[in-house]
């Protein structure tokens, strides 16, 4: 048996997210179909985590177990030949059998891109969120590092995940920064892990701060364990890209 | 009566080119539908020229005549509200009544992008042509300027246009250059006008030269009035963008 790790880039626009859903195109669904075809029997593909419908990736990581002795370079080519061009396997590596892309992940990096110009260029529209309305970007830059450190992110979880009892909502954020590049506000966050919708709600909180609707104390309050309510809103999926997963 | 000039950007991926075609989505079709709705009666929209299905634009120019007294800034916003996000009007200006975007055009600039890396990034795939096979890019750089000057481009016209008798196929090319930027070979051409498929066949000729299939003399021969045959092949539409039209 061989444990194979793959690094995957995708344009999430036309997919219903990472996770397999019967009858709907998903990244995991495509990976399982293609790897199973190469292996000649059903193969499960595990990801480092789900991405929502419309979210993109430059470096998602996944793994699967096969018996096929095909060299890794040929495997990469064979998979890419069978995948739609919106999904590309960038890298294929042999791992030890116990490698699990979710449990072994040490940190993940996401980027969120907001297009600030009045007109969103057609060729950028699928990869940004268009927000041409007034925002104090300086305030967003100031607030972004407030997320850094270990916090309870219960308020930043999607409703269905938030109600799940037991599982810890504490995550460690190593870096959380906003900067401006030409017509875009870019948010980059690196952390030990992320809850469903968490990054999109963090950006939603920063946008509310940029609108003047939330001050420093109110942003910090959302990170307190007892916070009643929902941080957010969750920003649109199109602006979000999973940049990398580190092990 | 007011003569209105608009500058338009579009992602050509999902359109059947510029020109109106019954029952198919085209840029001109969308512009006419939207401007007619604002005017309250049918309005024809003339472009600086057609772009093929799948070709993009950063600065296509078009014009139409309306009676509506709406200020140009509001007109731009009204048009953009009704257009799909893959088409954006960047600029609206009042012109003299005799302004015609095709007959008054002095020069046009196109760019063609070839992705050279083995894997084409999913987020670039719609805006480049993927050509990961061996090419001598230095030869392409050397050959590109051979197109500059006044030449008979009969060999670089689509079959249906080539057979049209009478119309001159002589065009003046002011600039024709190849350069490399990271993983892309970029071709830029600026000229008095272009025949159908002409830029894509010029790039096809340069790619053939880069493969070593055509030498300098054979490229020059294709520009001779008596050349029997077809320059080309025409490269895929996705790599081509109409950058600007000058008046």
C-alpha cells in the first residue's frame, strides 16, 4: 500500500465546495473519481479541510492510499489528464501510511481579496469580492492583528458548526494582516485551523470596523468565550483563497 | 440626438464574440439590449470591430445614438447595473454625431498570452493559451518585429474573409513584440487594423518559428502579395485580449 499526498490548486467558481455531494460537482468528488479510475477500484481522498462552494485554492493538500506502483510524476500527469482544467494537481509525494492531511496539518494560510474600485474588472470578478463603498482601510489594518493569538472563535463559526457541542472552538492565529495593493484590500491570515466560515466572518468583522460600525473593544469582545451573538457577516466566497497548508 | 462613445471591458469566455447572433449571448447583443432598455426604443450599438468567441477586451470602443438626456456618468452606472458582470462599461463620453468607432479608429492594440509552465494555474486558464511544449522563445522575440511595417496580410485572414474579393488586405503594423514575463510569453501588436483571425495567425506563425518549423525567410514570404497558402495556425481565442483602440 502507498500513501500519496497531493497539493491541489482550483478555481472554486463552478464547484459546490471541497466535500463530496451526490450529484454535484465538488473537488473531492472529482479527485475520488479520477484516482479511483487510475487505481481501478474505489479510493477515498481526504483533504486538509473543506472549502466552501466558490472558495479557491492555490495549495489545498489531500491524501489517498493506492496499490498502483505508478511513479509519482506519472501519477500527477495521469490525474491532471482526467481532471477538469479548473482543478490541477501541482505536486505528488509519497508519505508514510499514517499521514493524514487534516490531523497532521500544523497551520493553514488563507487570503481574502476585496476589490475597492468602482468597477470590478471582468477578468478579476471571480477571484475577489467587490466592495466599492466607503471603508476606512487604515482602521482595518489596525484591527486585523487583534485576531492574533489564541482565542475562542465560537462567534466566528457557521450556525450549524456553532451549535455542535463539545468540539473546541479555540484556535491559534499566528498572523492576521490587512494591506492595500493597487485597487485591492488584501487580508492574510495564518493559523492552527479554522472553523467553517471563520475567515469570511473575520473579514466581515474587519469590514464592519472599516465602516465605523465596530470599535476595537467590540472586535475584542467577539473573541471572549462568553460572547453571545454572531460575528460577521460572512463575506462572499469568491474573495477567499486557501493559499497553503503546512505540516 | 446624442452620439455616445463607450469603452468596454469584457471576459469573452462565455460569449459568442462581439457581433449580434440571434439566440446567442454576444457583447454587442447585450449592449444593444441594455441601451435600448434605457432609451425605451431599439438602439444599434456599433463597435470598433468584432472580436471572436472567447476573445477578451480591456478597452473595446463602441458608439450609439440616443435621445435620452441622462448625464454620461449616470448612463455608465445605469448600463453597468443592467449588464452581466462579465461586461463592464469603463467610460462614457459624448461625441460629435459623425463619430463612428470603426471608421474613425486610428490604431488598435492586442495582446496574446501563452502560458509556458507545465501546469496552467486554474485562475489563469481562461485568459491564456497553455503551450507547455518546447519553444525557442528567443527566436520568437527575433521574428516578431518582421511583421512591422505595411504588408499584405492576405495569408493571415480567416478563410471566409480571405476569399472576399476587392477589400484590401494591406495593414500597417506599428509595433510587434514578444517578451517573457515569469511563466508567460506575451505578444503585443499595434496596427492600423486587423483582419479576422489575423492576430491569432500571427501568433501561430511565431509559435511555428519558435518550434523551428519556420525560418526568417519563410515568415517574410507569408507577407508577400503573391503568397499562396495560409499563415497560421490560428492560436486559441482564450489567449487574446483587445487592449485598446486609439482615435
